[in-house]
C-alpha cells in the first residue's frame, strides 16, 4: 500500500538536498532555495511538473513502477534510497546487480560533467542507458532501441547498417569481441539469464554469429583505439577509456582523440554539426 505522506516527505527532502551543480544545472542569480525547483526535478525525471507536484502534495494517482524508477534516477538516488522510494510507493524494489538499469549517483555525476567529448553508460551486454549529445552525434541515438536490439552485440550481428559505422578493418575483431564477451557473460550469469536468451536468438538469426561462436573464444578485447566511420565527417580514430561500477556492472565509456590530430579536429566539428541528421534511415530490431 502506498504511503502518500512518507512518499511526499521523502521526495521533498531529496529535492531540497540535491543541488543544481549535482545535476549540471546552472544555479542562477535569483534562486531563493538551496535545492532544486519542482520543475527542474520533473524535467530530470521526464514527467510533468503537475504530476510531480501532486506527489509532493500527497495527491494524484498511484505511481507505477516505471514512474518510480524514473523519479529515482532523476533524483540521483542511491540503491538503498531507490529501494526505499519503491516501498513508500507500494511497490517491491527491483532486483539489484547485472539486470538493474539504475545508474549510481557517482557514475551519473561524472557522466553529467562530460560535455566536450562523446560518452555513454552501458550495461555488461552493451545496452546504452545514457548518452551525451556528442555521443549521439558520433553514433546516433543508441538509447532508442528496444528488445534484443538494445544490445550492441545483437545489433552487430543482425544489422549491416550498424556495422557500417565502424571501419571495415575493425569488423573481424569486433565480431570476435562481442561473441567472446557474450560467452563470458552467459557463463557468469547462467543458462536462464538474459545473456543466454540473447545467445540463442543470435544462433537462430545470424550465420555470422554462429561462425564466430563456434570458435569458443574468450578474453578477446577491444583495441584501445576505435575507428568509427561518421556519415558526414568520415573516419575518426578515438581512444576509448572505461570506468566500471562493479555493483551494477555498468560501464562509463569516454571517447577522446589525440590533440592536434585530424580526429581531434573532427570531434570539435561534431559539437557544431550536432545530432539532427544522425541516425536517419536507421531501423531498430525488436
């Protein structure tokens, strides 16, 4: 059963404690309170101001699990705080670990500050949870996929248009990396896991995957430098650095170029070009 008073009080307190700087928002000169405004929290949670305001006033409909998850992420809650919010709303907290999509506040704080270079947060199966503007400009919006196509490995073996975003000389290695990573994840998570389901889907749908899978490789890793093919800027050579959140099995991926290089100049152009024309003609696979 929902605890409306407890939910409202918890939301108000978390909003008041969260500072604009914590979520990369400007403080401004006319801010009367130290915390966030309701409209700012609503925008972070991707809900209407009216809906959020009614929750803080102990009114409105019973929020769904999806809505509570969005609010927990928008307020940059820890896992314990997220679980508490779910219970106040009358829901069972989601499972923690490899299947969780709740990004830790620490990882989000780092990600929110990465505005001048492409960056994304992904799961252990390469499902993009967050992507900054330059990341979208580089590879297209990877958060829009649904179903098994959310996994980069699945897209790699089933979508030629997606493979075209990477230099042809990289294709053989990337296929081995994705198959190797999936094999390791299946062994780690077990036969009933989502990773095991992805394995079976790919065995059914991709001859390319079956060929690589039969090699039984493990431990194959990406080169530090990745070679992208941008539809407008052409080839880019970018160094990929990663930061792991071991509790959630999430990776923050940051792409940089050597200063003074041609790829460095192209990255600067990405901020001008933006993402308006990126991703045109792509299709998602459900």
